[in-house]
C-alpha cells in the first residue's frame, strides 16, 4: 500500500501494480487463505484516482480471484458468470467509475456491466428485481450529483462550485453505464419487439412501400404501407396483416416476396435500413389462413409456383419484453 499510495515516482507505483498482477495471474502465488484480507486491506484501500491501466488490471484479477474463491463468481471459458451479486469489492468498482481517470473508469463500466448481465440461471429467475436494483443504484448517484449542481447554481460563490466539473463527469459516467447496460440487455433479447430498443428508438428514414396482392381473379390489389429505417421486418409483416385484415388477423400468416424471391423469415429481426428494400419498392404478398385439422388455404396467390412455408407467427412476447431494463425505465 505504501508503495502504491505514496510512491516517489509514478514508475514505482506502476511496478507495484504489474508485480501484483503477475502474482494473481492464472497460477496465483499467494496463499488462498490470504486472498480476501489482502484484497480488502491493500487493493481496495487504494485511491481510485491513482489507478493506472496496470492498476485496474491488478484490481480486476484480485476481484475475480476473491469472488471465485467464495463461489460468487464462476469462471466459464473466456468469461465469468455471476452467482451472487453481494460481491467483495463491488462498491470499490462504483468508486472507480466515479473518481478514476476516464480510461480507467471506462474499464470499470465494462466490468460492472458484465457483472450484471452475465447472470447464473438462478439469478436469471429474478432478473426484473435485479434490473430495478441496478437502475435505482444509478439513479442514486445521479441524484446526488444533481443536488450538488443545483445548490451550486443557486449560490455561485459556494464552495461546491469547485466540484461542478467532477459531478458533471460522474453523471455522464452513470448515464454511460446505464446506456451500455440497457443496450447489452436489448441485444441479448432474441424475440421480436413491440417497442424499438433504446439504441434504435428514433424513427429512421421514411420509406413508402407498395404491397401487391394478386387475387385469384387475376386482378391486383395494391396496398400503400408506410415504414421507416428503424422498423424491423417482423413489425412490417404484422403491420401489413393488420392493414389488410384488421381485427380478423388472428391465425393469419403472410409470405412476402421481393424481386421474385422470398423475403426470408430469418431476417425478421433485421431493420429496414439493413435490407435491400428501398423507397417505393414493390413487394408481392400472400396471406394464408391457418385452420385446425386442415392445410393452410390461400386467400391470394402469387406468381411464384413454389411458395415457402407460412411465415407470419403473430405478435412478440410482451411478457419477455416488459422485463427489459429499457422498458422498465420507460
């Protein structure tokens, strides 16, 4: 601690960090019984502002070593799984996020995000309360900094004025952590969304499409459909069915074709701006009615002789979507 906290030269502190990182590497040299006391008394007592990249590496290794030994973390291939959120050192990670240099705080943000998103099967069963606890923790730090900034604004001569930039930085870091956390959870959600995920919540470029239904009589029935660059293909399918069938869309499936080729259902999670479908494009469509005990029957036909399996499978899982942190905050 003396060498790290009161180093005469920065290189002395750096050498201390590197040496302890090696000691706590893949084949630790320390006595296993001494991991936690060493971590608490020496690593966690270090001023976060003094941490360098080597210092953060030292902390990261010690943090994982201590919590693995107490079965709160489980090493799994190239990542770890969180088994217990009451970890030794997690409060220190918050301090690093708030008070360390920018580059070091970014690494701490990444570590904190991984802790709360790589959950064991047991913790996954209570994911909603965990999301709420995490959001509340971020809100607490945001509120503290906001109160200081408000007080400083009311009294410009206040001693707190010196800390303005510090608290602004802390708020930015909390919001960054929250944004990264929400984005990670959105990416991990495999189902379709009724609401766009946080990172794609703005409307993209407007796209007007013509959806063409070829009727059995040989006539064409064109439907103008408005969409945008950030809408998913699956959402577009549902919109077309609603516009065409209204309230009678239950049990209805739809096949879409573009340039004579089927629009693959595997692409339903992709956004319109990621596809080759552009403004004023014409899509062919076939709607099917699914009946119990009988094959699907066509209500319209398409020029393609070999039609693919019915693709439209109804609405997304609202229950799963409601458990996402971005939806909880909204």
